[in-house]
C-alpha cells in the first residue's frame, strides 16, 4: 500500500496546488471556460485534494493498519463516485480530449484501491 499511497499523494498534491494556485490554467487545459464561480469551486476542490494528500502522507508512513484500511476505503469511495461523474461529464462534452486522461487516471486509481479495499 505504500506505493499506492505515495503515487496518489504526488498526483493529488499536484492537482490540489494547481486548483488552488492556477485554477483557470488547469481548467483551461481540459477545455473548461473559467468563471469566477468556477474558480471559487476549483479552489475549494483543491483544498480537499490537499487534505487527501495530508491523509495519504500520514497513512503512507503509518504502522496502523486501521488508518491504512480507513484511508484505502475512503479513497476507494471517492474514486468510485468521481469516476462516475467524470465519465458522465466527458460523455456530455464538458471536457476536451484531455478529459479522457482524467477518466483513465480515476479509473486506474479506482481499480488499484479496489484491490486493497476489502482484503482481510
């Protein structure tokens, strides 16, 4: 699980900083037009990604199996829901071709977290 947590930590940290620091640039790469409302929501989302990153940082180095299981199950739920919404958004034409990279990334994490989510 250490590798999973480390990879996720890096990805979510990069996106969290991007959504907080340069949300218009990041959204523009996916073909999403920036509005003040969307910039606000992107920054709010970025703060959640930074919270995920903090959790992953601690879970990565923790000896607590309870913390690791809770982290895996929480992020598994996040990736189930986010993958569904990103696929629906992509199919609705909300994103440009780069949107498929989000689909692949989230589906990949969903599968990876799923392999650990309910193992004894």
